[in-house]
C-alpha cells in the first residue's frame, strides 16, 4: 500500500485510464449516434462536438438537439436539459469523503457522469488516498475525450461506420451493464442490500422499457432506498 | 448556430456543471467543518450504491430489443458474473461478458 501511495501521479492517472477503458464500450457507440443525430438535426460537426465537450451528458444532449430541431423555445430546451441532469446532484456528495481537497475540482467535476461516478464510487475506497486524485483525473479525462472524439467521428462518418459494421453498435454497449454488474455484485452478499439492489435494478429496467428512461435512475434508486428501509422495519417486527 | 443557440448551450453546460460541482464542494466543506457535522448523512451513503444499481437496470435493455438480444443479454450477464466470481476484478469479467454477448448475436445472425 505504501509503495502504491508513493507512485508518480501519472502512473496513478494511467491506472485510472486503464480502469475506465470498459466505459468506452458504452460511450463510443452512443457518442457516434449523437454525432449522427446532431448532424441530421442541422448542427455542423464542430457544433455537435462543442455540445458534447461542454454539456457532456448523454441523454440531455439528445433531448437538446431534438427539441432544437422541432423549434421548441430555447428557455424550455435549457430547462428540460437541466431537469434531466438533476440526478447528478447526489453524485458529488457521495465522492466528497473519498477525494482530497483541491482547487481543481470546479472544472474536474465536469467529468462526473453516471458511469464515472459508478466506477469512482466502487474503486476509490480500494485505492490509497494519495493516488485517488490522479486516478480520477485519468479515468474522467479518458471518458470525456472518448465522448468528444466519438461525437466528431459520428458527425463526420457515423452513418458510413454503422452501415459497414451494424453489429458494432449492438455488441459494444454491452460493456456497460457488464461493468455495472461487477460493481454491484459484491453487495449481494448482504440480504438487505440484495433485496434493495434487486428492487432498484428491476424498477430501472421496467421504467426504461415503458419509455421513462430520463427519470428511471433517480426513481429506481428511490424505490430501492424505500425497500432498504422497509426490509429493516419488517425484520425488527419479526424479532420483537 | 445563432448567438441565442450558443447561449442555450452555455447555460445548459454551466447548469449541469454547477449540479456536479456545488454539492461536491458543499459536502467536502461540511465533512471538514468543526460544527460537528463530520459524517455524511446515512441516506446519502445508501443512495450512492443504489444509483449504480439503477444505472445497471437502465443499461441492461439491449440497443435493439428482440428475443435474440435478450437471450444474449442473459448469457452475457451470466458469463460476466461467473468470471467475476473467479477473478473478483473489473476488466476480465467485462471482456468475457461482451465476448459472450457478441458470440450469441453473431451465432444468431449466422444461423
């Protein structure tokens, strides 16, 4: 542990890069799709890339270009984009105790997406404190870079790529559920957590299937939390 | 893109960034304060792992849902879990899961 904590920052950043590679399986196909959708909606390659670099939030970006294309008022476009991203509010506080203080957080937190949060919350507690900052920089910058490059490629040659390798866009995204499964699996050793996790996964899956994908994450997590507290209450009643 | 549209992009970007940064800095300050509020609220610690489970639930749905893609998903997840139970790592289980999922998709296409 002490040897690890004395590693050069770039080594720790590289470790973050390496561990974030599975995220690309999900990021690249979605970024390619966004590039295609944005150009079809009338945005140039440069504009689509700028949206990806600045907003950097998948679902809300699709909504943004979609609403603009239909001629929705700009204030409504911004309000809806922010509403979809409200879930990010709970991510930061969960990582606050795991990361050191730094004056760079105001811009580094730009990289805190759903996937980076999930990876960081799982990996940071296992890393020495001194390496966590660099690890986060490496992991989040790789994901951000892949998202931007994916959008640019999608906007310029997305339709050609998906036409040539149609299965690419179907197989690669499976890296995301596989990665998240390895993250939640350790919690299934505890019965209370297993019930809450199972309830959350099922709720998110159902909400997504009925088309409520934008609110699926916070709503499903709220269902799971309710389940977590209810199970405790029932156990106490039985034992008393 | 017009100036108004650029402003909309900047407003969306800034608002999203603030939602990511402000709660993080607020909690870091709270954890290091001398007011006695040195612990993260319990509900927040529970919500974190549940958010990951929710992201898993959302991402399980295949890109093009069909009987084959759902079977491939089930097999891919089973392979991921199997390899994870042996290695307890992140990389290999994901690679094996994607390979399992991909093989079912390709086999179904060839068949």
